């Protein structure tokens, strides 16, 4: 489980293998979870709280694209 975050960018995530659980908070603050499986994708919008984890024992392989792009610096 990754820590929850509120990114300053849109994050497009494509799951290549396994499954990724994406938790977000609705306008009322309630948590909602979505399991994204291989071949599926999800978008986390900038300014929204999000947390990623893997629900299965085999984990997941995924590709995340952040826009606008940033550098580790």
C-alpha cells in the first residue's frame, strides 16, 4: 500500500499485469475503491486524494503517465 497523496498533476495508469486497487475520496470525504485489472486503465485527477495498493498476492505491473510531466528535482 502506498501512502495517500494529493498530486498536482493528472496521472494516467495502465495496468499491464495483475490488479491495482485505487482508492479515492468523494465530495463527502467517503472512501471509494476501484480494482483495475490487466488491460484496463484509470485516471486520477490533480488535486484529488488517491491511494494505490495491490489487492492480490501477485502484485501488479503498471505504467503511470503524469501530466504535466515533472522531474525528481
